[in-house]
C-alpha cells in the first residue's frame, strides 16, 4: 500500500467503497464507556488509599485498563471497517500504537485524582488526552496493509483531534460538576464515562472519515478484514481481561486497606479499653465475665486471668437485677442502657459505692453486656465534705442554720409520709453576759466560751435531740415529741440553765460565768412556711425572756 499523507492531490484511480459493521461499532463504544467508567472509579479509589504505593498502583492499573480499552476500541473500529479490497494489519505497528493510548490514559487518571483542578488543569488534561487518542489512532491506521492507496484530508484530521480534545475536556468538566452537585454525585462516574467514551469513539470515526482509499476494487461489495472474527474476539477478551485484572488488583488493595483500617481501629479500641479511667467489664448475657480492663483489676483487686469465666455477681451482687431492668427496657424500646448506683465489693471485702452504666448488645447472634463502673467513693467524700461545710458551724462543729432547717424539713416529711403524729419543740437559747466577755477579754475568749457551751449542751439532751449554733451566741435545740411537749421542754430547759451557768475556766486561767435565756415554741409543722413560723415563735419568746430576769424560760404564746 502506498500512503500519501495529507496529500491535496488525489492519486489516480477510483475511490474504493467502504462501510461499517454496526454491531462492532456498538461494541467498540461499549468497551470505551466501560473502560472510562472504570478509570473514573479507580481514580476516586486511589485517593482513598493511605499508602502512596497503593495510590500509584491504583492509578497505574486504571491507566493500563483504560489505555487497553481505548486501543481495543480503536482496533475494533478498524475491524468494523470494510473495503472492497483485502485488508490486513502489520503486527508490530499495531501493537506499538497502544503506547500513546497508555500515555493519554495516564494523563486522564492523574487529572481525575488531582485535588486542585482549575480551568488550566482542565484544558491541559483534555489536550493531553485528546492528542494521545489522536496519535494512537493515526499510528494504528499506518498498520493497515492493503493494495489500495490511503490518503488523509488535512481539515478532517484536524477536526478529529479537536473533537477528541473538546469531548475530553467536556467529560472532565462533567465529572467536576457532578462532584459539586450532591444530587448528581452518585452518577458522576456514569455521566463522565459516557462522555469520555463518546470522545474516544467519535475521534476514531471522524479520523476514519478523514481517510480516503483509492485503487482497483477486488470485490463487488465491501468485505470483512481477514480473520476479523478471530481478531475481534481476541481483542475483546484481552481488553476485558485487563479491565478485570485492574478491578481485581484494586479490590485486593482495597481489602488490604480495609484490613489495615480494621487493625488500626481495633488497636484504638483496645488502647481506649485498657487505659480507660473507669472500670469496664464485658460479660455474656448471663453475667459470666469475658473481659475486663486494668481499671477493673485495680478497683476490685482481682487479676483478669483469675476472674475470666466467673460471674460478675461476685463483685456486684445486684448485677442480675440491673441486667433484668436493662432487658425490660430494651423490650419496651426505651433505651438499651441502664444507669444506677449500687454497691460493689473489693477482693478484701470492703464495700465500694459504684455508679453503673449497663448496656445490653444484641446483634445477629451476639448477645452480651458491657458495664462501665465508676468508683463513687471520692465523689461521696467530696459531697459529704461540701454538705458538712454548708450545714456545719466551723467553730463549734454543731449544725448551722441551714443544717437545722434541712433537718426539720426531713423530720416533717418523714412524719407526713408515715402518718405519724410527731411534733417538734424548739428551744431558742441566747447567752447572758457573753457581750461583756467579748468586750473585756476579747474574741478569742468569746470563742472559748462558745466552744465550751456547745460541748455542754448535748450532755443534757436525749440521744435523738439536736443542737445548732444559730448565729453569734444563739443556739437552737430541736426536740421531737409525741405528747406532753410543755413538760419535756421545761425539763430540758432547766437542765440547760443549770449546765450553762457553771463556771468556765479559760486557757488564760481566768474563770467566768455566763447564763442563758430560753424561748420555747412547739408545733406539728409539715410545710416549709410552718417550720419557719415555728422558728420565729421561738425567737420571739427568747427575746421576751431576755427582757426579764436572767435564766428565765418563756413559752411562745403566739
């Protein structure tokens, strides 16, 4: 065959008729589309790999698959072309024409996987892909061996390359837009693959239209290429094999990536499990221990290997009850977690206050429980210390006003709840002569007097009676009664007067004496307002007592 490339003068002879086998044209486009979609997917997959090696392998395999498919599409398109002369293909030029296809495919894969893609990158990628397809096409056509003469129309050649570039740019742009639009993101591979396949296919057939075959016809009608069935089957199977190999390789790489991710997450969970501040125990549905962390060992004093397989109730007696509650809640579709405060027991037998969060896990055939345990000892200690700070007088160690009110409310609510006729007597006590002690001997001596009085008052009270320092040199004694409140109050008041007026020896060696005035009130209060009213009555009675002779006891008449 004599080739007159880009010859404006047609050689002598008749133009040989040609035609295409429609089913092979469709097959060539199908392979181009499948390869393009696969390339888009592999490029996306490459960005998800953590290792650079896996990323490069994914891009390379995608480029090989796409390049082989582009070349297969071109060769199938050539086999679909029928002339009225015998057509064969030189093996070496045919095989070498695949190299530009690989270069174009590699450029496509690199662009798709690139994170920053502006207009400049878009056109650069499209030009490289279009030119690569064009070079592959025309170098492949030079492998044709026939008795006819082949020439090319220059403007058609240029138009075929321009079509390839524009459609390649369009395919890349489509994919870019589909990524930005959430509605089309799932379809980005399909849309861009259809357009890229069209770019590859149209470039080929426009390029074929640029060629003219002139010579003497050997057949009346265009005939298939020699060994077309054999060659088309071989090319199709080869392309599909390469595509399948690329997919398999990336599936393996993806499995390796998932395996590494799973190992990393498992390592993370193990580190979190073992280094958690709270104790964690995993049991089966019946409560037999499967796993514990180091905090559990430290909290209960057991080594993990010695308690695996043992029942959790050895450490937490109420665990079965909590598990039953959690199971019931799960059946009611409220929550799978049960949170409660219960007692646990250390290996040495001492009690541990616990806050337990128990979760039942039921998934497929798995059925187990995870319990998170918090030692509440420090919390209770701090809570008691804070409550003591709020309700205790720091000088005398007695209840303060807040503590007294809290205690009275507790007694009132308990009596109401149990329907008990239980009343309260308040003895509001104020020291006589205390101001003179402070003025003459100083506040340190006054504090000694207050401490001594606070120690003497409980000695004349019953076991259940309470005393508080209300403020300054005022004390309030709380008595409970069921009957005869006047008799009880008078008896206690007389004892208080006798005890308080005994001589007090200070650390300085001085001896002083103070007395007291007492106001008494009693009632059966149940509401906060009634409790405060009882205090006011006792306070008013005490002031009445202060106006009379020292040591006088006044009962409220209000």
